[in-house]
């Protein structure tokens, strides 16, 4: 029995500044039929309020607490065990840490160092963050995506590219929070009070979204509005989100 639907954003709900085909109507219908909806994104610096505003502009229903980012999820994980965090990341990641009750400190004073997408990343940051990790600060990575799509069909370096540099310089592998790890899905289940098996998890990328769904124990669903162009044998999926409605009606 499915009670909640988790949706990846990029390539599943929108592409750039446009909603994916059928996304707005299908999500409105999920809500009308009583399903809880959560948006689960590996973007570490996204702010829930700006994501909500972007979705609403496209006609896609959303509330700020429907958005789960890898930065928010990392903050929650770190706050379970630590107080002082060193942050390699954009302002959105820093805000997530502060909202979770953490204090941002210089890397050398940190109990944990979190690395996400950071436009200010440079040699000094790499050196200081790596020193702290080598000296015992626990290393968290928001997500391992090496690139992300950029304007004009180009790719920009993602958090995973910066994390690879910190891994190389520190000699330590991080605790990874983002998809395909199950952490974000489990956090959203806890918050909603649903079991993972009561969740249908939709995404456009098998090796992040569907693997996250499987690792978490959710039902994975592939859509072809993003990076994937066909549904492999043995995988549940549809051209657009409208296919999820048909499935829910008939299951
Ligand atoms: Mg995607």
C-alpha cells in the first residue's frame, strides 16, 4: 500500500526553468488522492523556500517542508553526534547547518567537516579541510555527483569533484549522505511517519535515484523526462509522471 511519493527534482519534476511534461498535473493529482509528496534532491546548497517558489512558479504544488536537500540531510546526521562543524560549501549548506543547531567553526576546530558544492573552493580550503580530517574530524560528503548540467548543454563540476580532491588530499573516505545512499529517504519517512515500503520513489537516474530507493526499501520508479532514454527490463517506469497515476490506480 503506497502512502507517499518521493520525487527527484532535476529531470523528474523540472528541466531548467520548465516543468517536465505531465509533472504539474500529476503531482496535483497525487495530492488530491491523499498521497504525501516529498522532493528529494542531491543539490546541497538549495534552499527549501527558493525551491518551493520555483516549483510554484511552474504550477507544481509544493510547501517548504516538502523539500529535502542533501545539505539538510547532512546537517541532521551531523547534529546527531556533533556540535562544531567546518563547512566546505555554498551559503545554502551553511544555513542548513545553522538551522540544525550546529556551530560553524574554522576547520582546525571542527569535530566534523562537511563538503558539498562550493564555488569558493581553492587550495587553502583544500589544505585546511584535509588537515582537519587527517587530524580526526569526521568527514561527511553531501553527495558524490561529479558534474551537473549547466546552461547551454555544458557540465559544471559538482560536489563529487571537490570531494574527490579532499579524499585524495586527506587519505580518508567520507560518510556520504546524498542519493544513492538511503539517508535522505529514511529521514523523509521518519518525518512523515511512513515505512519505506509505503513509498514510491520516482527519479530519472538509475544509479542515484533508483539505487537510493532500493537501498532505502522504497518502490523505485523510472521516468524518461531526464537523463534516461529507456526503461530496462525488470525496472518499473513510464515516459512521464502520468504513468505513476495509472500504476497507483491499478495496483
Ligand atoms: Mg534527476
